[in-house]
């Protein structure tokens, strides 16, 4: 098993499949009266959050607690971090406390890579800048597999602000590894340069959402921040919604079985219309539930291989 | 004044000879000179070059003496074979007045390890809004001739035009940090496949090329000299080549790191590889090497940019850009093979690109002269056969931000002489 989960590229098909299969086992727990496993008893998981992200932090916290780990939440607000402590000094502190795993959310791309150099424990990237968010990609893959029964051969359209999206990068990497075909869709200003060759072979780019929808098995809508307008990535929210938003008429272009995903939080009326978000095709609520199972699987597999018996 | 006899040295790699240094000049040359009264330096197997001249050094004093001082930077320079360095103006306070440039010049004299030639800021506070007192700096004891807002681009075309024109009165030259700031807001690394993969905001090549294209046209229009700092892209090479062919008075420099390293190194997210302009692609590196050999790029300049540990041991986006380079420059250039001919270093060409041409551009009359009778005794002795592994802890610079840690590089500076006195002997600084 890998030691850290920093990027979707850290996962080969075998490892990714193992995580998804393990997550499926973890999901059966959710139906039980006692939802807890003793697996990580005595292990310490630190949630180190430099950005507000209640949903991701709660998801990791629930995952670690269901595995009986001790959980320390360390948020940049109200800690020494806001007094200007460096990431390295924070890392040394966590190291001295004996953190077995650190789940990090950080506004700077690559911060988890830096952290992994400075601590002995496992590092899980819970979103770094505009780089990656690998557990989001895993939960998205898990959701697709649950709904559609497979990943290999699926056509997944990832739509919106790909340039600034860590979710998109991790999804492209993981889905390509697992045999899905990815088309990135958005205005040219929000498609990063050389994307077709940068991440994985076979990635397609389209500027025309309507042309892509009929062949898509999955449409993943990315959050688009309104402030991108001010930087001239697109002229107005209205024009964005008209060209790249998923509304009810567009949804009808989809195949019968196709699903609609969104990593949240949504801008209803911008990239996704309310009637789409609330339709039976939407997996948005399932994604949240699956997030806990997938993060349990990740923590279990990263830490499980190095139990108390192999402490040296 | 004591004299030195350098015995059995190959000047610019030619047949071996002896060099007698006396009273600050090369007094005699020829095989088998009389050693009486002189300190003898055995130089069997060594190559003598005119002392190297760096047109682009950040000495950080005044203001960031924790990162470098004029003295520590001068020592690093001497150990790298340099006898003159041009100190960039982005200090704190900015070198935008006669007072600050004279302070830096005086600190250089006191250190006495290389000739420190201050560069003056083009605009007050490097703010890009109004001209600094360029004439006062030119008339000061520091006799400033190169003006640069390096670290920032003189982006306003009207202000750039004025600066180019104004310095003609005292044969000045504007050294431009070519970076269109609106195209590089938030930029962290070269814009391309790697920046896309790493999720780091891109610094597109066009941001450099657009400014160089504009500036060569401006220089042509007003009949002035312009110098391009740290040229880094294949496209910039084409623009400078065309401008030179038209007779524009443009010169350009390339750094050792842009001749060797590529943007792939950012994948580690280790900010030791963060630099401005950023490391480019392998295709750019190839074009830069060819342009340096051809002469489209006139010189190698280090852009030696020391930074304190805390400014580099952090997240990539929060790190300051820059690398130290004085102590490794010649070795890095040798390792690229850019200035080789028939597989061997072309020492005459190396002397041209790293000593004579930069001395000419900067107007440093005492530097850039091959060791010959009557020439100022500013020279360095290189052991071309030596190899060394770069250890950041052994650098004389106060900072450790070298991208070459653990890298084995060819060549070693054995001795450096400044105005006839050794600053480096046996590879060690004499003070």
C-alpha cells in the first residue's frame, strides 16, 4: 500500500480498486446500529485545515472516528497558524505529538507534498490549492460505480472551471487509470493549457456542452466562482449559465441512464439549475454519504498496514 | 606591493606560460620567468581566464543582511572566479539615490574581494511611476551606468521610452526585467504542461517576449541601448536575433540555471526551484544554449538571488523566487557544454561571454582583459579536470538556496586575483 495519498496519480488501477472495494465494505457499516470499527484504536489522525471546508473536515472526522482513531482538529483559525507559524514548524509539532496520519487542506498547491517531507506519518491530501483533491475523485468514482455498475468504458464529461479545479485534476487522473474516457468542457479561458497531454493520454477537450451531453454517461458539474467574471474569464454569470450551465432542457439531451454529479457546494442557477440538482439523476447527496466510506477505506488502508505489531 | 608568479598556466587553454603579476597589472608573460621576489603559484594543468564579470547580482545589503551582505556576496563571487559584480538595485532602501549607490559601492571597496559596481533603480522605489535621479547616480562616486528595476518590469511604455532616452546623456543603459505584469499576476512557474499538472498559476513565455519585442522597438526608435535581463525563452531569442540583424543596440543575458534546469523540477514543489523568470522547457534550454554560443545572447549573468531559509522552506506559492549562483556559475556553464567546441571547453568563448562582453556592456574598464603584459591583473585560474559535488553548507554565500545540492559539476576555481592581489588561493577565500 502507498504511504501517502497526495495525488490521483499515486493510485494505480489495483490500489484504486482496492480502496473502492474496501469502501463498499465500510458502507455496509452505515446500516448497522453500531457504526464503529476498532481498527485504528490508539492511532491519531490530525485534520489540519488551512481553509474553511466544513463538509470535507466533517467527512474525514466521521471516517476516522468510525475507525476508532483519536481525532485532533487543527484549524488555521484560532491556532498558532494565524500567528504566522510556518507549515514546517506546525509539521514538527504534529510529528512530536505522534500523528499517525495528517489530513491536510491548504490553499497552496503542493503543500501536502511539502508536509510529507517533514513528518513520518501518512499525509492525505484533502484539497491543495488548484492542484488536487484525490479523495473527492475516489468518492466520485465510487458513486459512478455504484450507480452505473462499472467505470471502464464510461464517458465522463467534467464541465466548468477546470483551470482552478482540484476536483477536475484528480478525477481526470483517477478515471483515466480506471479506464473511463474523460471530456473536459468549458469556456477556453477556463481550460488549462496543454491539459490534453498534461494529465493522462486520451483526455478530450470540448467548448460545446450540447455536443458532449448525448454521449455522456456522467456529467460532473464543477463549481464556478462568480468572481471569475471580474477577471474576464467570462463576461457574466448569465452568459456562463446559458453556455455551460446544466438546466432542464440540457438535461433532457442526456441518455436515459446518465447521472449528474457535483462536488459541492453548488451555485444553483449558475452552473446547475435547481431542478437538475434535485432530479433523480443527481447523485449529489449520495456523494456526501459515499465520502465517509471512501475516506474510511483510505485511512484504513494507509494506516492498517502499519499496526502496533510492526511499530518499529 | 608583493608580486606573484603564476607558473605553467594555460591562458585561455593555449600553450602553457608563466604570468608575473606586479603592481596590480600583468607585468610579464612567457615560459620560464624569473621567480625571485615573487610568491610562486604552481598552476600546472590550470586555465587562466580574465576575471569573470557578473552583470546581475543581488547582494541584499542594505536591508536583508540576514540573506546576504556585500561582503559575503563578494566572497561568494571571488570563489566563483569573479572579479567584478554589478549589484542590483532592489535593496531596502532601494538603490534609487546617489546616497544608496555610494553606500553599496563603498561597502564593496571595504570588502575588497571583487569590484562591486552598483546598478541604480530606473524608477523611484521600483514603483514604475516616475524616474529616479538617474543623473545623480551617474555623477556619484559609484559612477552608475546600468539602471534596472529588476524584480519588476518597467511596464509603462511611456516611462520606458523616457528612461531609454534620458540615460543617453551619460552613456547609460537600461537593463529590463522583461515581464508584462498583467500577464503574470499570481504566476508561480512556467505556463505549460507541468503547471497544468501541478495546479500552479502559469507564467507564460509571451509575458517576457511581449516586453522584449516592445523594448527593442523603443530602443530602435530613440536610438538607445537596451539590455535584456535573464532572457529565458526560445521566442525571446528569435526577437533579439531579428532586432540585432536590424542593427538595434540590444544586448541580452542568460542565467546558468536557465541553461541547465527545466520546469519539470517544480514537480517536487520544493521552492529551491522557484525563480523569476521561471525555469522553462527543455526546448527553451536548447534554444538558449545555441543562442549563447551564436552570440544572440551576449553574456552569462548569474541573477544570484540569496534568500533566508524561512523564505524557501515553505509552501511553493509563499516562497520568494531566486537561486544563489555565483559559486557555481562557471561549473554549470561547463556542464551544459553550451560553450564547448569539438567536445572541449572553448575557453576563449567562455572568456567572451562571462568576462569581456559583460565588462564592455557595464563599462568596467579594468575588467574583461585577457592576461597579457600591461593588462590589469584581474584574472582567475580554473582546474578544468576537477569535479565537485555541490554542498549548500559549504557555500560562502550567507544563503543556501542552491538548486544544485548534491549535483556533481565539472571545473573548480583554484585562485582569483583582483588588481594583482589574490582573493582566492587553493580554492579558498583569503579573507
